[in-house]
C-alpha cells in the first residue's frame, strides 16, 4: 500500500511558553495569525523550550503513515533556504519520498505557542507553501496502487486541486481529502462539497469544518450530508473520538481521557492510522480505533516526534 500526499509544506516550531507570553509579544492568546517572515522572526527569537521539524497537514500524515511501515510520498513547496534544506532532510529521514518544489520565497513556518493551561496561540508564515505547481509534480508521484491524500488548504488555488485529482483519477487512484480548516471550508463550500461527492473515497474533517460544509451540526446532519457521498465521511471530534458514516451506517469510536502535551498533527496522525487500517482491509470500526490510537500517541509528544516502534505496536494490537 502507498499513500501519495500533497499539501502545504510548513516547518513546525512548537514552544511551551508562560501564560502571558502571547500578550507580551502583542498577540491575542488562543488566536491564529498569518504574517510575513519578517514579522515572525522576532517572535521565534523570543521563544525558549522549543521543538521543531518538517510539518504541514499532508506531510504529517505521510510521516506517520511511513512510521507505521508503509510507503508514503509527499508533494509540497519549500524555499531555497536552510529551513528548506532541513525540511527535505527530515522528510527523507522519516522514510517519505519527497516531491519538493523549490521557490524563491522562504520556507513556510507554523509556530505554535502552548501555555501551561494548554491554550495554543498559532502564528503562520506561509512563505513558499501555497506555491505548489500541479503541473510540475512528476508522473511517478501517481500510481495505480496508491491513494492520493489531499490537504484541503491547497483549495486556496482550486485549479491546483483539480489538476492533481484529475491525474490521480486517470491512474485509477483512490482519493482521500482532509478539509483543512473551517474558514477555508466556509469560503470554498461549493467547491469542497462537489469534490467530496464526485471524487472522494474518504473525507476527513473536524466538527467546525463539517458545520461549515453542511451548515448544520454533526449530530443533526451527518447522515443527511453523507446520503449522496459515495465514500466514507469521517468527523474527528478531538477528546470525544470520531464518528463516521459509510454505506448508510453511522459508527462512533470513543477515546480514553489523556492529558495532551501538544495537539499539533493529531488529526493528521488519525488519518494515517485510519487509512492504514482501511488499506489492510479492516472494517470501519477498526479503522476508527486505529485512527484514534495513533492520534493518542501524537498528542503526547511535541510536534510529530512520534516513536515509530510504539506506533507499530499500537497498530499490531488492532489490525
């Protein structure tokens, strides 16, 4: 089995900060800001107790999928800078085949500042990340024995998504989509809904994203929303687990109460676990269980510094 992931390449910087740190740098605690590299630089310089590594939603999923012992590829856009070199090196060391395009802009950075009470303040400098060119992704990225996994943030440029999906479908690949963000889902509602109904075998989203697409709550609208979707719709519900609809049946999978160290990439890890089970022929209940179990591991470490031995052990207990 092989997962070919495409999305925004963002270098993650995770920092555990004091309660008043966000306000001390003029940022509202708990918010998410998009800034240029020149605005982000002094924030990063002020951080202590940090961990870092190659990230971005689809890249995280590729890394976890590879850590589970399967083949993974990732297509994304990075800068011609030292951060881009480190990004490329870390993807290789994770066992992921990289299809990385280099741009003149700086490599994108995702910076999460986590307060003692768990409040997350996020500052993102997209840099080169949104500049992925579908036409420049080599043909070897696409293969009949692979599934395409798309980061919904690519839909900021709809033509990019459509070209990648068209090429994947021409090779007979299955399509999996992670919606990416509630604000984007609301602004691109018609685009996402059409893509999900026409092309997706698996769709992953959180509750806010579902509400943006369905314009209703999960419990009230999940079955109705999924009635004309040919594939499985999976809604990630954080500390309460996940719920999915497939073939007209709703199935819930709950999780154990665990104190989270860092939730960065938890949903991406869930998707990797879910798809690993699905590709192995597991029933939906086991797919949800493995997704939740892998996500549990992800939230107990900073960033995506997950122990592959523990991941494979968790998978072996479910598959």
